[in-house]
C-alpha cells in the first residue's frame, strides 16, 4: 500500500511537472535541481536538499574516521597547529 503524496512540500507547474520542493531539514524551498535523485521516492528526489545532504554525509564520514582512528578532528587540528 503506497503512502499519500504530501503536496504541501512540493510545487508543480501548469503541466503537473515538479518545479520546487521544500527541504525537510532546513525548511527552505529550492528548485528540484538542488535535490539528489532517488528512485524509491514518490517524486524521484531525496527529501533534503543537496547542501544539507552534503553536510550530513561529511559529518557521517568524520564520525566514521574519528571512531576508526580514535582521535577527533579538533584534536588533529590542535596537533597540527602546535607543530
């Protein structure tokens, strides 16, 4: 059973083409070109904008590196400042 489409976060043109979408993270409206494609989504785009998605992925990568190496980015920055 499919979910109903929430049109309060999408804007369509007169030909029923998706033109704008609201980011779920920053609540800003963007052209659909500012969203990554996602084939499993109802409208074919992620529900968060590219800048928010990039920030999310960067944080996940930093957390992964920090966990793997056991040292935080701030500790590395401090280490290199003292040299």
